[in-house]
C-alpha cells in the first residue's frame, strides 16, 4: 500500500533492547555512520558461505535474465521490454461473473453497493493463479486492499451516508474470477462462472485456533467470539500446498474510530482518538471502538479460503498471530509440515514464522482444514554477528506469563506485538512481502523507515543499517537445518537506492537498475526473484526518489545479484502482486491505485486529473486492474 511517509504507523514504544543497544560498542560506532565499508564488507565477509551460491546443485549457471532493461518512466502507461505484450483484464468494477448478476461498471461511479458486491473490488493487491488443468485456464484470486472514496462515489465523501459506507465495504476484500486463454492468445474472464465470488468487509467468517472464543474476541454481536463479519485492508497473500488462498489483513486499525483515550493495548496497535479516515463508524457501529472495544481484536489475522468451494466459509487462523499482516508465504519442511513466513508492514515491527504441529495430509483443503490451527508462532531476532534466532510466542515461557499480562495462549496471539516486545524481537524497517528461492533462502522486503535513527526512535542496527531509510532494503536468511529451524544466518541481498543521490545512505548497492522502496516479492519457476516497488505518491519524484520515475517491477538473479527493470507502471500507481501460469509463459501482475494523489484521495470533480489508465475515456476514471504479460514469441517470461 502506498503511504504518505509521515502518516505511516509507528506504534512501537516498547523498551525491548534493539540490536543497536546490545551489540559490540565498536560495531555500534561503525554502524552509526550509516552505509559504509563496515556494513557492505563486514557482513559480506561474515556470510561468505551463505552468499556464495554461484551455481545450482547440478552445476549449471542458474537462472538468467534475458531481457533488456526498460528505462525509468513517468508516463501514464505500462512499459515493458521489447518482445513483450501487455493486456489489461479484470479492472475495478467489472463483474466477476456471478450467474444472473453481472452489472456493468458505470464510469460516473454510480454503481450501487449491491452492484459493487458482485463486481471486482478496488485497489488490487496480492494475487494467485490456481489451475486444475494446466496453463490455459484457471482461477485468479486477488486482494482488494483499500478504497479511494473520491473515485468510488460520484461526489466522493461530500455527502457521506450509510449507502456509501456499504459500497466502500463491498469494494474491499477478495475477488475470485475464472480466466481462460483464447485461440488468439488473449486472456478473458469467463462469465458466468460457477467459481465467481466476492468476499467483502461484510462476508461472514469463522474464527479458529487458540484465540477463537477468547474473551478478547467476544462482542455484543458475537457472544461466542467465533464468528466475525468481513475482511478488509487485504494486502499481500499466500498459497498453501493443499490448494487454498491466504489473504492478509494489514492496516485494519485505520477503519476504527478510537475512544477519547485509547488504552495501552489499543495504542500499541496504532489506535488513536477519533476516526481513522474511513468514516465507517458513522454508519456501522461495530467500528466505534468506544462502544465495541473488542471488534478491532477480531481483525489483523490471516484468512484462509478455498477458491474451488463457493460454499466454504473463510476462516481467520489465529494460531498465525495477529499483526498488520503484509503476506503469508508457505514453505514445507522435509518431513511435510507447513511453515508460514509473515511480515508486518509498520515501522519498527516484526518478522514472524509459524510452524505447524502436524504434517500436510493428502486430500486437499478438506483434509487440512485444521492444519493451521495447531503449531508454534515465532518472532525473529537478528543478531549483529550475522546470526539470528526465532523466539517462540508460547504462553508460560519466559515473560509470556499471566503475571506479565498474558493470561493464556489466546491472549499472547491477540497481543502478538506486546509478546514480541517482551521477547526482545528485532524492530524492523517495515517488513513486507516474503519469498523463498530454490536454494532455500528466505527474502523479506523492508520498504523504508524515515524515522530510523530519528529523535526518540531506535537507531540503526545490523539488520537495519541506514538512518532516515527512505530507500528500503531486502534482507535474506537461511535456516539452520530446515525451515522449522530456530537458528539462521542472514545478510542483506541488496540495499535499495540510487547511486546518483548525494546522500550516502540513499545511494544503495544495487547491481544494476536503481530502485527505491521494495515491496512486492515473488520467485518464479526458474528461480528469478521479482521485486515490485511502492514509492508513496507523496514522495515520488522528490528527494531521494527524484530520479526513479513511476513504480516498477524488476527482476533479480539470486545467484549473481544482478537487477534489471522489467516493467514500469502508469502514473501514481503501485505495482503489486505477481503470479504465473504453471508453464511460466503468462504473468499476471496487479496495478494498484493508478492516478493516486499525494493525499491518497482523488478529487471527485476531476477523477482523471492524475491518470486515465487503463480506459482513457473522456469520461473515464483510473481503475486498478490486472496485467497479462506474455512474450510475443510465446516463450518463458524473463528468459
């Protein structure tokens, strides 16, 4: 999600010691200078065995990037390399294909809430292609993170009412659409489709795992603490080996109207007095935290759904912990257990992983319906010597006791931030998407943190080595033994930046095309690491980002570190979400919030002021949409 750097959540006021405070004093002095030889050479020397994978196991040269870089662009169009084609499908407002209910998008934004409930939502984000019969057809499942109410309604928020709240809630959540490749190579939505589905902020959901039924999860509307309405601010996603989709609730706190004086728990989650901007509480009382303080506890979870079962109720999996979840990337241990890696997109928050107790069973979603309800949640601590530890969030161990404010495991999970504070986890620079490559390395994008090293904020440390970190970086680690290991070795895959910048800490060390604010991350079938950027529209083209143009998608070779710019998006957008057909010959990429203004809310009187992509109609308005990327010769993307 694009964010005004000055408005991003920064709620961690815990006193847990950072690496900066506990590491060797001489090293602290070295790191305090920002990006210097001590950082770039010191860690590389420590981790030479970790980083030294120049060939694959079979001795080949590994993945190769076969396209010529595209230039930086500020145009209101999509730019891809020569020899590639771009097609736009599934824009916001098009019908998903529910049988007998397919209202067309109205370019004056006059679609009703009921119509929006069966149309693609707004602000596409995480996405995955599910297929049961190869690479020519399947289901696209995608998140819709948030709304621009200046575009969603004819007069924006000027005449706010219950119908507008309902429509905004309908534009959030998840879409399931069926797609198929036509004879001419183009892809189209299949409508109607038996799998077409919208999941919104009002869809009934089940709560499962240790926090289900907990006192902190009970409300006046749900005395059981096991049923909740909706999912929203769905950012990145994940897929499971048993064929389900994981959608992740990120900045959920912004939808709640805080009380006059938020309590310590609410404040630790970023709740503030008054409305967070969505204005839902004015016509939907459950978002008034003064009246319903536990409703916020029921959001911030990873939600699992089966895209091939229209009747299946989505499930919030509390064993994976509560957080401003960016995504949920699943790996598998050699003995068949699931490991879920998760980042939390907020300043000075944490990186988590969950290890299932049980093995994955054959039989798909139904056979593994409770797999993510049992296991251990861990939070990461990155040590200054290039090693790290996973700290278990397990009730009764260490400080996680009733005497310290954690009555049981359910409370540990609802208060996972406070539990991580108590354990002394490493405060990171906005950990976002996580990907696992073919060598077993786990990568996490740390988008930026301009508060790092500022007054009354944590200073630099080994894992987050730059003060006023406007550019972000990508950290990677390898577990000791297997993905369930409690120890790991880590280094920086790259420090994002632009070598033309004057400020040393904004130059970076990228081997190839400059980039800033890495966010989306995905490894394709050949092992190429795809990086998507999220420069805020309030900062794009200014300061350290002045020469980077629009947000982009770049390819990186994990074996060499080479980075090339593959795609540049239209004006004001974020490039996010990536998936492909099994044969690697078609990519599906999401373009989020084209034309977004620095305030992140459009002027309803001039909806196309900043962008008119993708329709370019005289009466148009920008619409998030999915890109279909193919090679003109039908080859594998990136080769």
